[in-house]
């Protein structure tokens, strides 16, 4: 009896890492491959993590460049303190809190399209496909006035 209990307990403890990993899949926390809207090609890796206040933020950790492209570009469209700042390392999203199955209340900055991170888009993050994809919706004013990208989780 004692041995059977010990074997069952060991088996359950062995499944614990899988259960914890499954819970992590339904959160934006992790590393994501971004996809260019016009070409459909991967452009960067963004790492999303929790700040000390519990809100999520994300930083460009790697750029995926085509042959002939600058391997370490600067944000030439940025203004203020970010002008000529390296794109790799930029925090491009911040301030997201969980609201059901969606993370809302945050902002996203697109260094290719926006001139200043002082005027970022509102955004929401929605894990889909069992946490393998992340719908990133940036918008101005109302969510209807914006665009959605689908990012893919990097293992």
C-alpha cells in the first residue's frame, strides 16, 4: 500500500512541470516572432515579460534581417530621446493587464511607423491557438480603428 502511494505521488509530481508549462502557454509572456504585414516574412523577436508591478512589457531582442539590410539599424523615424536609438533593445509595448482571456490597457510603439514613443497606439494582446499565436491589436481611439498582427511563439 505504501509503495503504491509513493509510486502514484512520484507520477503526479513528474507531471507537474507539464501542467505548469501548459498554464504558461495561455499568457503573452514569452518570446514571439513578429511578421511583416506587407511581406509575410519574420522581422524580429520580441520578448514579453512581467514588470515588477505585474504589468506586461515587451522588448525587441533580435532582428531578422534580409541580405543587404543594415544588421543593426537605428530608429531614424523616432523623435526625442529615441532618435537614432538602436532598434534592437527598444521596449515597444508596455502596461498590459489581464482582463479575462485578453491583456488590455497597454500601449504599443511601432518604430517603423511612429515618430515618437510618447504617442503610442493603444493595444490589446490575445493568445490564440493554444497559446502558440498572439493576436496583437494596435489602434487609435476605438479597437475598430486599427490593425492586427499575429505573432508566433518561439520555443
